[in-house]
């Protein structure tokens, strides 16, 4: 870091005033003969002048006060161009303000001063750049090695000598690491609240947090979107808080580079999550369809942390909510959509432990849920069907007043249906109820069966079932009457609706 003291010593010049402030960093060197050069200066510069633009004592004092108030690092006064020595008024003003001042003799041209200063400044910037490049490469290696956002934040914290925090676009924390000084809960909450407010107001610009405990030593930078994506707001925020002092040039350069690294890690995570979700969805489809069983299925479940025995949860919540709830429970599993529901295959816990876990996951994710007892991994389809049957039976039997969690204990007579899933008796039972409908459909194709399922799932509500089928309720009434004629059953009866539901679920259980 170049200072006024260093430059004066290198040039063998004597400091006439401001010895206590001579260790302030010199950001640049500027030459001006204007009476007021401050409009063209931003602070931190060392100013060189011969004083030709100022003469009277009052003007000299005003000149010194003006540049001192503007935050300049110091003043070099050139002799031999109107002044044979530093004017007394200027010297007194500098001493009164404690402002660094030295004289530049006629034999030493200003170009020699600027060359010496620029050489050191350029070397300093080059050193900063090299450090920043080395740090950037270190962060990139973390992304390539897939060590995660926490490791990136930890490395940044060490390089900065302070806290490094990553928030999502709405102010929810994603990663946080500190160096030697912990951030209080109040500071963390204030940062999250400020980011949330910026998301609400649509402000995605970088800013310096103003909380009293971190003001002057913190910076928040928006993390750009991945290529090809366009958002009004950033996808995330990178916040740095120095343990002590303000951010240096190296810190700022490193943070701007780290923004790209964080964006790459978020993209990598998103691609990995999407790929895993697609694989999970494909695998669950094969499980439900019964095309993958036994040893092959058990082997395919192992990468999801499922070995030996598995249990199944079926929930009315979305995939991400269920995944987050399982993460909170430190439980591995396979999560994927199954029609309008989300299925989670989890390790085969004992019944009581499983039902407690299911209730906690359901409470976090929302909606209702069904839970199945554990089975060998190769028979995961049976667990899925049990959980689904438990949930649907609960809703059918209780409607909107159904409990929030259904388990195998709630299956009652439906347990017989599941016990018969591999027998000819179940197939015979299903054919006896559904066969007349399938045989009598004729040119209707599968409309009667689809209408029957929608009507039962809507619990006999005409309007709701018609909306599911995208048809008029009179069309639905005609189809239901046709089913009643073919089967001799009354779909206004809850008992008959449940028997049809059992038959349709049974068809799924014995499907190849």
C-alpha cells in the first residue's frame, strides 16, 4: 500500500506537516493548478501543484481546507514557479489541519514523482490481481469437486477475514460461514429482512448494509442468473462482512469474482436436482407400473440411500416441500410425483417410528398423507399402493373431515384387498364389477371408466367430477346412468361407490 510517508521517503523529501496522517493510502497522483480542483477528484489522491492559481494568504488557507475536506491523501508543493518556498499561510493551515504536506524542489520534476508513485501503484494492483486470480481458481476447484455452497462460503470467509453469507433471491439463508467474529442473530435477521424488502420492491442492485453493527465493513452483491435465464430480480445474494475494518481492493475484486462462482454452484445444484428428480420420477413410474421388481429394483434404489427395507409416504404436497421436510428430518429417500400426489420412499423404519416421521413430514409439507409399513426394497410397489389406498380410503370414508394422516391401521377391510394382490381371486373380483362396463362401452371407448373414476374421486359430487373430465354435468349424468344400467349398481350409494373404487384399485395392484 503506497502512503504519503513512503513516497516522500523514497524521493528523499521532508514532510512539513501532517506526520500523523501520512500513513493514509494514496489512491492516485493528480497534478492541477486550479484554485478548486475538487470537482475532478474523488478522494484519496495525492495532489501536486506549483500554487500558480492561488496567491493571497486567505486563498491559500481556503485552498488547503478545501482539499482536506475533500479527503485527499496529501499535497506536494512545487517550488521555483512562483514560490521559492512553501507559503507560510499554506504551511500553517496544513499544520492546523494535520494534513500531509511536502515541498517538491525545482530540480525534481513532477513527472518523477508521478512515475515513482504509479510504478508502486501498478505493482500493488498487479499483486492484488494475482491474489484474486489465485483465489478465484481455488473457488472454481471447489465447484468442480462438488463440495458445495458451504465450502465456498467457508473459503471466502477465510480469504476475506470475515463472514461470507449466501441468501436466495427473497432473503432466505442458503449458506453462512464466519471467520473469527460471529454475527449476532439480530444482524442476520436484519440482513434477511433487508433482502426480502428489496425483493418485494424489485431492487436488485448491489448495496452496503447499514445495520449499525456492520456499517462500513459489509457489502451485498446480487448473483446473476444462469445463462439463458431472465429474471427481474437476482437468483441469490452474496453478502460479506469484514471482522474488522473496511473492505480492501482485494476484497472487492474477490467478491465480484465469487459472485460468478456462486452462480455456477447454484446452476450445478439445479442441474443435479433436476437430473435426480427426473431419475426418481422415471424409477417411481416403473415401480407403480410393476415393470421393475425384485433384485433389480432393490439395486436401483440403493443410490437414493434405500437398502434392505423401505416404507412409503404418499402426500398431497409438492415435491420440493416434501424434499425440504425430509432434509429437516435428516432422512434420505426417493421423492417423485405420482399423478396428483407426491410419493416418498424412505428407509424401512418400525411402524411407530415411521408414523411419527410421516406426521412430522406432513405437518411441514402441508396437506394430507398416507403411510405404509415397511417391505423389502424389491417390493416397494406394495408399500406405495398401501400408502395410497390408506389415503384414498380415509378421504372416501370421511370426506373433508378426514384426519390428516392415514396409515395401514386405518385400512380396515381394505387390508384384504392388498393381501390378495397376487391372487386370481382379486382379479376375479375386479372383473365381476368392471367387466360389464368394459364390455358395454362400445364406441364410447374408455369414457365410461374415466367418468366412473372421476365421479368416485369427487365423492359423488357432480360439478367437481364434471370439471375433472372437462365435460357438462348432464353428459356425466348420462354416463353414470349407463354404468348403473350395465352393472345393476346404484352410484348414489356410498357402499357401491366404495366397491367400484376397490375394484379399480385392485386392477392397479394386479396390473403387469
